[in-house]
């Protein structure tokens, strides 16, 4: 059997979330079964427009999928994706979440804390829980594989000890916390795709964080239960590019030129690519930082970490002072007389440079 494993549509996050989820589901309908590992929705209370779009794409998927009987005990379902709720769909105890609502409508099968059977597959899963509770929750639920079946476990958690690019996870479960002896684990929550041993992480179908790691392709895995191999299927998405510019002793004019160079270097594509530029710079002279760049080639985000050289010197000077014992003198030393000393030092301590600059 060929299973399409996908995750994190984040429907409602933006327009792309709908087009790209639709694209993934359309492509996945060619395979035998679809699994979605949580965060189908971006909000625990999606608005009606979002629910409407979701219902339409799930109904369409149901029509396209080949006939396939899915059971949970006595309950029977036909040709629908197998799903767990993610952390974004989480509601307080006793309140129905949107995945339960769609389960009742017959458009998907919620497999949180129940066994779902499809031919010789047994699929179990746990909805996304906050990282600090995840180990406890897994232990409490005590999942076990079923005999003589191909066992799949779905989850939506941070797994901190899996190797992948730019791992900065600290909280979450370890692979040793996973229920033992399942043949395959499918995990959502992590927004870029990779495989660790028998754990498939399909990533999100939409960019939500604009991090460098999200510049990777988006799509889903197709797992073949016979060859026990997975292949990544890319979907058409809006491309993301992230670049960083560092300039010392410069001017706004120079910064703007560098940004324009980056825009020129970005390959053209449809839909328009996103370009995020991080500018780290110190200015020769104090200038207005509220500059705009006009472009119709990319969707541009500029992150400005810019200070003037003189301001930087002042901040360093202030930082090196023992202000608690000598506050008044410290302020006099930088040639300023004002009564916002406390506010200024607080901003400096918190690293809020723009606020500190405004106070100076
Ligand atoms: Mn997510």
C-alpha cells in the first residue's frame, strides 16, 4: 500500500495555506491512503470561511480517493484521510475541536487515542500536547502495537534528539519516549521535512516562520509498506529566500543598494517569491531608518538591526557602567540630563535597542 503522509496545512494562516493544502491533497489522492499529522488549521477556532474551504477540499478528496474501507471498532468510513489534531487545534477538556467536528461529518477519521484499521494496517495516534506534558501524556496513554499487523503511530510533537539541519530543540520528547515496536512513526509539528530512521516528518505545506530552514521544498512523503521506503513528493509552493546583509559604518543609501542587489539576485517565479532580508548595520551618521523599497518582483520583508555608530558607542559606554551604584554620574558622563534613566537602563537590559535609541 502507498500512503501519502502530510502535515501542518495551517489553513487560515494566509491565502497560500489554502492553495498549497489543496495542491497537496490533489496530488495525494493518487495514492491509496492519506495521513495528516495535525495542525490542519491555524487556529483552534477557525472562522467559517476557513471551515468552508476545508470542507470543500476534504469532500473533493473523498470523491477522488480509490474505495478503501477504514474501521474503528464497529464504525466504518470510506476514502477519507486519517488525522490527529495538532497543537493549534487544541481545545480545553470537554470542548469539541475542529478535527472531532469534521470526524462527525464523515470527511476525515480522527485517530487520537483509538485504533484505526485499514486492510493490514493498524494506525494509532496522540493529538499534539504542550512540550512539557508530552512525555507524561505518552506514558499515561500506554500505546501498544497490534499483533500481526503493520503498525503506524501518529504524533504531533517536538522530538529533541533527531538529527536534522539547524536543530535547536530543547524541550519535547526523545525517541526513547516513543511507544515501542511500531513499524512506522509519522510526526507533524516540525515545519520542514526529513526522515529519521523510521520516523517520517513531512513538514508543513506552507511557510509560517520565514526561517532559513523553511526555504526547503514543501510537500509530503509517500511511504510504500512493501518496500518500506519513503519518497518526498514536492508540491508547487511560493518560494522563500532568506539572506543576511552585514555592513559597518554605512549609509541608508548603501543599505538600499544592497537590498536591491538581493532582489535582483532572487530567481523569478510564480507565485511571487517571498524574500526576507536581515540587515545588520551601523550607520556613519544618524539617518531616518523608515525607508521603503519598492519592488514588484518579490514579497519583501526587511528586518532592520541598524544603529548609528555614535549611538552604538553610547550604548556600549552605558553598558560598561555600574549604573546601580553610580546612576546619576553615569548619565552625566554621556552628556545627557534627563529623568528617564530607569526606563533607558531597563530597555538596554532587555536589549530593546529601538526603545533605548528613542530615549537618548
Ligand atoms: Mn504547525
